[in-house]
């Protein structure tokens, strides 16, 4: 009897980000992606949210490798964190994907902990008991791969992030014919597929349709300096920006370290095709008239530390935004980033620039296929079982409904979430709920841990502020040595605050005296009394509940 195969979802099912799954059979575990999710403004102080790394740490001796489907942060961004916690395994991916992985690992001195194994389009590799065929797929980064994984329970097809672009900029189309052939023989036992746009009808526009629009914008701004921003890994967009610039004899410079590095990587791999002398160093920008240059920058999401927002705020070392600039934002804000992008646009306009964004002109298309493309994949792959992945819950549900509307039986489509495990056995696929906890937070730079109330405290502090009350007591003689004092941060200010502080001091002092007259007072009872007295006064007077921090010092 063939061994069972389990797939445990460690992230990426329920939000878009931190994609990571562990596929296991016998005592072997193969990772499918290892990404991070950037924290939102509701998570102050959190850098990013990672997949459930504990699951991997508990099985460290079983990990035989990691497939990285493509180079987006939500698929590779947690590799450094995982490797830095003592795990060692080889990483498989396309040349461009591994180039991006290498940058991340180099930054953390982790290259020694892994072997980067490059795979070519349509190549098959045996990794332990798993045979993996890497098929090219179109997406918003070069080198994306669908993996067809041969397991003891048949083929598991992992779509990766994809759209079905009939006219990809690099001519590298999705290998649907091969998926069709596998569906024919031996058949696809289970498919896991991208659900990001499962609730959007139609098809996603081809990336190459951006070229003519970009050229138009360049022509309309012939005498002006053009500053463009897009995702730093989106080399097909960068290629089309370069083509539009070269058409007008503009010279090109990159702005922002990741754009500089990614363009260099793409040029070295032949992913970007650029005339040799088209680039100049951004530090020489002063040598050119506005209409002679094009700058390709990072920071299309308004990230405050990225190059474009820095320039918009007037803090760039290299460029100063002015009335000769047209800034072209070739991206949509990711949900959650709208406010940051809006602030940046205001800053740019304040400095005199004209801003062209995707709300005005069609200068962006998604990297994720919509319902018609998902339908095509389902029809070609014709899987026996299906689990939607990569999406918020509503996207997963929409994708499950799409699959059943195409003729799959309801009980052949399983809806899993983070922490769930699916088990593929001789009788089919079953779902085990919550075999693992879910996610971890990366707090405060290098400290990694689950949230035990830190976030709630931070949000409370942010909204209500903090009041601390310090009392000094001689524990031997059971006497207060001086009046308590109050310190507040982010609470009431000025005279209002002072008046209430005086009341707090009186009430707290009285409460301590009362407590010291009881028979069984101790430090804990004193602290409780201080907290209660101060808390009720603060709440009555200000109708707010700042964090109360009582301190009792024994002298
Ligand atoms: Zn993704
Ligand atoms: Zn992606």
C-alpha cells in the first residue's frame, strides 16, 4: 500500500502573504515556499508575520529541501529567519528566484547554511521520495514555476502564483500542454491553486499590454524628467519602462538599493535586454536635461523608507523633486497601503511634480489570474481533489465554489486554513483541523515570538497613553516616606493633566495609608490599591482608560 502524504499549511491560507506549506511522506518533509507577511498599521512595532516555524523546528531532521516557486517576499521572505534558527536544507528554484534568495541570505550571512540548486524550465529533480517537475508559469516576476510533485499518492500540482498571460514580455509562456499531458496520464491526484483573484470575473490583462500605455505617457511628457516606480522584482515592467525610455533616447538610472541589485541580477541573467550604454549612475543626474532621463525607483507602495517616498519628503541624497518631474506609479496599492501611497502622492504634488497613477491611466496589471484563467487551469489539470490556497478566506471560498461550478463534486474540494493539515491516502483526501498553532510574530527586529498580549498593549498605549504612579513606602515602619508622584505619556497634557494628577496623588496616598493599617498588607496588595485608586480617578475624570502602571518602592 502506498504511504500517505500529508500537507500542512503553515501560512498563506486566510491572508495574502507568508506562504509556506510542508509536504511530508514517511520521515521526509519538503517545504513549498517560505514567505513573510509585512505587518499592517494595526500591528505597531511588528516587522513581519512569519509562518509557523515551530512546526519546522520540531521536525528539523526531516527537512530535505525547500521549493521556492518564485521570488516574491510572500514566498521567500522567511527563509533567512528559518535558516538562522539552525535549520539547514537545500533550496530549489529558477535562476532569478535564487538570485533574489541569495541577496536575502547574503545580508544575514546565511549562505553557508544552504545549497542553492538551480532548476531550468521543465526540468525534473528527485528530492528524496518526491519527484518534482518544474514548469514555467507567467506571473509578475520572472522565473515563476508550477511544481508537479510526484508522491507515493500520485501527482500533487502546486500552481504557484500565476496568471495565464498569452503574450508574456519574455515570451516564456505557462506550460499548460505539459499539465494537460500529466492530467491525461497518470492524472493529477490533488491540485493546490492560487486564489488571489478568484472573486474577479474575466481575465487579467497581459503584461505586454502595458508597453503601449507606458510609451504614450513617455511621449506626452517628452520634455520632462520621468520618474517611475514599480515593484523592484517586476523585471517585465522594468523592461517595458526601459523600452519606452530608450525609444525616446532617454538615459536610465535606478534609484533605491533593491532596484539597483535586481536590475543588475536581471541583466546578468539576460532577463533584461538593455542597450549597453543606456544606464548611468544616479549620482550623475545633474549632467542631464529633464527630458533626457528616466529614473526607475523603488517605493511604489509609499513605503516611508523606500527611495521614492524619501525623495517625495525632500530627503533624497540623489534627486530633488521639482516642477519638471512626472512621476509614474506603475502599480496598485496593496490593500492596507492606500494611505501611505496617498501621503506620498500629496508630497510629490506639493513639490510641483505631476503624478500619473493607476487610478488615472492603465499602467498596472495584476500578476494573478482571474476566474477565466482559473477555469482554464482547472479544465486542463482536471484534478481528482482540490484545495484552494494563497488568498484571504473569501478568495478561498470563491475558488472552491468556482471548482464545484465547473463540475467537481462538493466532497472533492476541501477548504483548509492556516494550521490545518490535509492527508492524502488510498481512500482520498481528508482534512485535519489545526494540527499546528498558526502564526508567529516577528517583534522588535530580531526577537521572534508568538503574541502574548504585547500587541494589545501597544495598541492601548497608542490610543489611550499611559499613566504611572510611584509610591515610596518604608515597609519596616509601614509609613509612606513622601507623596506619590505621577508621570504620564500620551495622556492629558498641561493644566488638565496637572489638576487630575493632584487628585490622583491625594487618592492614592489615602488608599496606601488605609492599606497600611490593615493586618495583612504586602507589596501586592499595595500595588493593587494604587492601581485601583489611580485607575478609577483617571477614568472618572478623563473618561479614558490609559494604561495604569503602579510602582511601589520599599526604602
Ligand atoms: Zn504570492
Ligand atoms: Zn507572487
